[in-house]
C-alpha cells in the first residue's frame, strides 16, 4: 500500500517551484481524513489530524513535495531549449536522458553530440551546463515555442521499476517516500494529534519549511527524508554514507542540522526495541528541512528519518522497499511514544 | 506494418553486436511472407531474395545492419556487475542509466552513479570512465554470480518516443531505422515486376567492424549494392556537421562510393521530387558496411544512402520521420529504375 502510494507520487511532477500536481494529489487523498487543512502563499500543505491523545508537545511531521529537475532558460533559433538546474542535479547524470517539459509534459531529450564527433579529451569531460540543451523535436524557434516556453519546468522520465531483491527505481523518491509515509499515516488512526506538513522548495534551500513551521508552531518536528547512499564498488568506509539493506537512517548530524539528541536517542531505542534495522550516516553530508524548522520561531526540537537512496537526484534513483516501509513503521512507533 | 511502427518494434528488441538473436528472428519472420527465399547465415545476418525471373538478371543488394552498441559484463563485485563496452559507447551516457542485462530471462539494472560527495573537485566536471562504473541489479554477490556469468551482454533501456511532430527518438535507431527502411522498400519491390533480382540483407556485427556484411555479401555475390546507414545530423554542439535532420537522406560521394550510382541517385531524387542532401566521404572508409561490400569478391558497385540521425550511439538517437519516408521512396525508385 505504502509502496503503491510512493510510486504514484513519484510519477507526478513537482520540480521546485511547481509542486501543484503533487499537492493536488495529496490533498485529494488526505482531505477525508483531515481535521484541519492549511495552505500558504508558497504552496505548502499543512494537514492536522486528531489522534487518541493530545500530546504534551505539539508534533509536526514534515516531508517535501518538490523534486530536483530543470528549468527552461532560453529557446535557440534552431529550436533547442537551454536550461538551468532547479535543485542540485549532478551534471554527470544528464546527458542522453529523457525529460518532459511544461504543463503539457512535452517529451524531450538532453542531447549531446555523438561520441564520434568528440576528441578523446572531450570524452573525458562534461559539457558546461550552459552548453547542454533539450531537444523537443522542433526544427526552429517558432516550432519550439509552440511546445515549450521560457520558465517551463522539466522533470525526468517517470517510469517506475521494481527489480532485484526488493529494490525500486523511480525519479523523485527524494522525497515522495516521505510524502507517502505521511499520506498513509493520515489514512490511519493516530495515537496522538499530529500536524503533517508537505513542504515546497526543499531542494532550493529548505525554503517552504521555514514558513510552514511558523504557521504550525511545533515543539517537536520529525523530518521524513531520503539520504544519499554511496555503497558502490570502489567506495570504502565512511564515504559510503549509508548502505541499502542496512536499515533506515537515523542521522545525528548533516550539513544543515545537529539533530536533537533526545529525539535521536528515542528513535534509536524504538528501532532497537522493535527490531527495526537502522543505521546512521557516516558522513556529514546533505541537509534536510530540519535546518529551517529547527531555527524557526524560538527553536524547535528536530529529528530525521531517512531512506537510503542510490543515484539520488537522478532520473534513476533506487531505494530498498523494506526501508521505505520501515520509515512508516518507525514514525508510527514515534507517535505512540509521543502519546505516552 | 507502417514504416514507423516497424522501426518502433525493431528499436525495442535487444541485439548488441554478436548477440542479435531476437532481431534476427523478428526480421526473418517479417520477411518470410513476401520474399522468395529467406536465410540466416552463420554470423546471424538475414538475407531475403526477390527474383525477377528474367534470364541473366543482375543482383542488387540492399543492406542495413541490425546490431546495436551495448555492454558486456566482465564480473561481479560486491553484487554489482563490472562491464566492458561493446561498440562505440560514450561513457558520459552511462551514470544513472537503465539497462537490460540479457540473461534468460533478462534482468533489469541501473548503472550506479557516484554521488558528488565522493568525487574530488577536479573529478566533478569530468566523465566517469566506463571501467569505474557498475551495474546495480539489486542482487547479493552469490545470486549475481549465479545468474550473470561474465560475458553476458546488456543494452540500454529506452522507449521509442515521438519528439514534436516530425521526429522520433529511441535506442538502436542506428541502424534499425534503416533496417525498417530497406525492409519496407523490399516489401514494396516484391509486389512489382522488376528487371533485377533484389537481395535484402539485414546484417550483424557492423558496430565492431562490418563483419556480418562482409560474409553475407560474399554469399549474395551482388553486382551492385545500396548500403543504408545513419549519418550524423547537425546539433547545436556540432554546428560543423553538414547533414541536417529533415532535409532528406544523404547521398554520399567519395572513393567508397560508386560515383555513377551516386549521381543517378541524386538525379532520380530530383526527378521524383524526393528531398535529399549530398555528403562528401573523403576516405576509402565511410565507416559503414559500404566499406566491406565494395571490396567483396571481385568488387561491387556500391552506393551509400544515409539517414541523418542526432546523438548517434546514445539511448536517445533521434531521426526525422519524413527523412525515413523519403529514404524508402528513393531506395524503391532506384531499384525500380534499374535496367536488365
């Protein structure tokens, strides 16, 4: 169930600044289960649901709706689209990839001159981002302008594949898995009252969460996220960050946040007591909406639960299904703990 | 079957050089109902004959190749597959790339990309060489070793898709788009009264050195040959390329091509109002099967007709529909026009 929800969410487009499609879907799903729904001028979706108890501290769960992608910056006279990154896309994963641009989901490909036409030196380097382009099959500017406009957002190809021993490949697993966890929780009975905040613009600087936290005024926030896994041949030790198959990640720190030690310990204890495999990050890398939430208002206690993802921020991000499900299980235990 | 539909079907089959089995089978089955004779030779090339029944008739050979570039696994490391390239693969296409590993049944895989945090500042703008990349099939070491012996080929996964109104994109359009072209031309010619015997050759192992065409041309022993392959189409990052998508097939002129045949093709195109463009081929080697066919047996009068294609040897090879149609027209007209 949770996996189906995640896969459905991954197929929707929500490049930072254009999260509408994702928000609309979530809203439709959670509306019947919500006690209060708020939105704000940035597009955050804040959903309150009552549980069995009123907790001592106001609890907020948080996941971001946006995904990394591209934004069209120009249309050339030959009919190709120039673009910039919306969020941190590794340029190494762009060449020869499919995207769809704008509200009409116009198919395009990120072209690159054939290997035969390159020098050995060029084959070892990447073109500058400013020299890359999307080909939408137009023969000139006029034809291209019928298909796309400057400012259109472009998202990666959206096929979902389950493969191997319990793995799933999709775009935007970062952070539709967190959104799916929250949708599933909203559709169930809760042990205590809880705010569910679906944020915008995480990938461009955790901007949505900053204002959503002010709106919701939480005492405690748990960020449901993903984190990069470099568990590949040739990468050793701490550089692997975390590994698929080793459990859900409970981070103590990343580049944006030193997580609240009390909550960190609580999550670890709950995982241990319930035999949920977990690991922590072995490298201080990345960041989450926790950074914004922690320093909002007069300060908020923040923790995170992250699903390890290979090839994060690429069209082919990969997660272990068991770890997506573990996120949901552990959040539920966390809410039960908060209800005590 | 319509031309574009045939190209779509062919593009979807897996057949890297030396492992063309599924393409070979499909092509042979397709040709069987209307050809006088169809055979598959020891290298896997498919040859179909239409005999005109006129005494002393000469033979014209139509050639396009069925193989595509790909990868071949070399071992298992930590459950991931190491691989070598099969044909001219651009390593920059590989990170976060979906592939089909051609075991029986095939396995889905993703070529893992190194996250930016494990790359040095110097390596960030660079392409990762293929020997530093691995295919993630989501299996542990023992299972991967059991299921994927070294030497297992793999190909890109890339759906055939329409780009705009006039272009289509997919993998292996080099040279399956042209295989579709000669098959459709041959199908039309089979329904006509001709002055020559026509031999339709869909050849193997072009990408590794024109090997299939070399032996198949020997067996067919044609008097004249029309090789149909792709040529680079101009893109923003390759403005020096002369041929352009949308301007019709290119008629090559140079030492690898029989000049009289090239002139006849150009004259015929003009007479019939078929768009076409000229392409100079300065060397003795056009990089196509024309090289092998021209010097077969005691020499063959050989012409080269090229379909302009953007992003050659990538998973998003792109061609123009109208160019494909024009190519069928020109091939058909040329053979119809041949004298006894």
